C-alpha cells in the first residue's frame, strides 16, 4: 500500500474511541470523537497554499486530505473541535517516505511539518518534532472499516503520554473527482 491508497482507504466518517495514559501522573483518560477525512486534489488551493507556506513546489505533493474532528475527553466537558489540511510530499517518486505538512499540529496548534513512513505491512507512521516535544503515531487497518492508532508524545524534559485509538467507519465520502463528476451531471 502506498500513501495515496492509505489516504483513500481512510476517507470517510469515523467514530474514534481513545484511551490515553499520562505516564508521569500515572493517570488514564478516555475520550470519543467523530472524524471526517476527505481527500483533497493536489491542485486544490489549500494544498497549494500549504506547500507554498513550507516553500515546497506544489507539483511535488502526492496527496491531500482535510481532517475534521468533534469530540470530548472524560476529564473536561469542553468540546474539542477543529480541522486541518494534510499534504504528503514524497522523498522521491514512488517513495514510501516523505514529508507530511499540516495546517495544525497534533500536539501544538500551529502549522508543522513532520515525516511519514509507509511500512511493508500497510501501516503508516507519522513522526513530528515540535519545539518542545516529539510525537510518533502509527496507524493501520484491522479491516476496511476498522482503523487502529497508537501514539506516543514525549515532552523534552520527561513528561510522556501514550494513546490507543480504535476508529470505526460510519460512512464513506466521495473522492473529489467523483463528487465533481456527480455535481456536473446534475
């Protein structure tokens, strides 16, 4: 599986159940969210703008996605909502490694570029180094409608968190070219 296939398989609406372990505090928390993952053509204005922000030639982008979330964590009653655009830029044509550009980071709410590695087993590993922390996330499919995720977050200086998520597909979204074709035929 390559990065485009992984993003394509991830496209849709998902229910995510999360358990996080705060290792320094010896505490566990749980949460739930609704995720929507939509493929975005590499010619989309948001993809081009994100590439330009990182001074990367937009023609090198291989895949784009818009991810939206709406969820809660057990420790607070606040809604956690947001969205981001993701863009993959392979190290070379047909490479299983490359840069992952994000409008909003996972651990810090600022734009961030990380690395991705597609495993021989079809898993995707995302590695991001922020100014004050390191994040590593592994995603894989147990079945077409069940995606699993593990992540570790290490703050420089010692604080760490480990998370496990199971994500169940609730529905699919149309690929951008299919959505455009359907809209044009009406």
